[in-house]
C-alpha cells in the first residue's frame, strides 16, 4: 500500500497563534521533486508564457 504524500496546503500550513519566522528554513522546498541522489530537481517553467504575461501587466 502506497503512502499518500501530504498536499501542498498541508506542507505549507502554519499552526494557529504566534509564529517565529526565524524558525523556518528559507531554502526549504516542501514536496519538490528530487533526483535519485536526493538533491532537488530544477523546476521547469514556461518562461516565454510568463514573460508575455508579465509584459501585459
């Protein structure tokens, strides 16, 4: 039986109440795809589409 991975909402959730931002890893990539050696894979982006949308703004 395969274990279900948490949703993005669950991975990024913060408990109610006061939050100390210094306690969070700014380089964390929860649920990001990883390569066979455990390093994060580079994420592909639709750069031309994003550039066109940015230009429209």
